[in-house]
């Protein structure tokens, strides 16, 4: 993504901060894999700091359960829960604790998950935040998502679900998790921004590009997914990503429509929000 709509996004955030009576705003950024969430979050943070605001940035990806915890879930509930990503594979207790510390203006450390080793880093490597913030940028592929209706879970939508979740246990567990503690966390967001991919079909290509970039910088011995592994991996995300692209644009505060090259086509303000 090269033509970032950062000035427009930061203007909306600062306007919301000035209009309210809260000293801290939690801003959620949602977008499919490879859509540029990390890039946008970094650029927004830098721009807001130049305006004199104190900003903390946190990714939903850094809140994954540890590998051991996911392996236990795979044994107790369903084998597909070994793989990080969908709701049910995040540590929501940790997330709420971090949000509580940020909301109270306490010094805290933001968790760091290392995708190259598929595990959370030691707390000694977490990112410190000292004192009160004005803005918390919270980005993630399903940030702000809502669960599907039960009837929508009946039929599998891809090869992963047909072959490895034919009875629907995994997708129902994921949906139930999303309907529970995730909604409690997302309710703390003051503003929701959606980076809207043109469709789900482009996501595998975007995610493959990310993995190629990771391969260039990975340390020896770390596992980097092949292109075929990436295709399978994105199928874990397909159901909810399609759901998000269908239902979230009507309720997100801001929607950035992207083309296939991740270029922003337009920014849409939802007047019914905020």
C-alpha cells in the first residue's frame, strides 16, 4: 500500500478525541490478512505522535494463546485449534488486562507473539508503555467482528471445513468464542475502522506476499510456509473474513475500500456511527 489515507484517518481520530470527554480512545482497525493493517497502524501512530498525542499500538496477533495452550485445545476440543488465528485461539484474559492497564494510565508491557516460531515471546521481550496514553490503536484481522447466525454454520465453505470439520465442531466453537468474550473486548472500542478488501479471493495472494517477506528476514531454522501451505492457512480465516466483508461496512465508523493492489479507492464515513 503506497497511497495511504493517513491524514484523513488521523483527522477523524483527533476530531473524535476532541469531541468527547474521555481522555483515552481505543481505536480498532480491522482488515483481512495482508490488507496493510500493520502498515496503516504504524503510519497512523507516527502521524498522531507528531501531533503531540501519546499513542500505544497493539495487535490482536500478539494476543494469541501460546503454542502449548493451543495444543491442549486441539486435544480437548478439535485438532484445528492448534492453528492460531480464528476466535478461540487468543488469550482474552490477557487482552482485558492490557486494556485495563492502558485505560487506567498504568505502566504496562504489550505482549509480543513471534509468528516465525509460532509462540509468544518471553515477557522480558514485551514492549513497555510508560504512563497514560491518548490513543490506543488496536489492529487485527477480526477486530470488531460479530458472530454468524447458527444457520450460516451448517454447510462447509471450503476444503478445510469439508475434510477436517465435516461435523462443524470447530466452526461452532470459533463462532461461540466470538459471541462471548471477544464481544466484551470489542465493546471497549470507541471507533472502528475497516480496511475492506475487494473480495476474499485476493487474500491468499496478499498473505503469500507477506510470507515471502518473512522468508527474507527469518532466522535459520524458523518455519516459513510454502505457497500451498498459505492457501490452506487462509482457509481457516475464510468464513469469518467473508462475513466481515459482508456485514461490517454498514456499521464501521470508517471504511477504506481497497483495490487488488491494496490502494485505497475511497474512504467512507458511516454517519450512523459515533
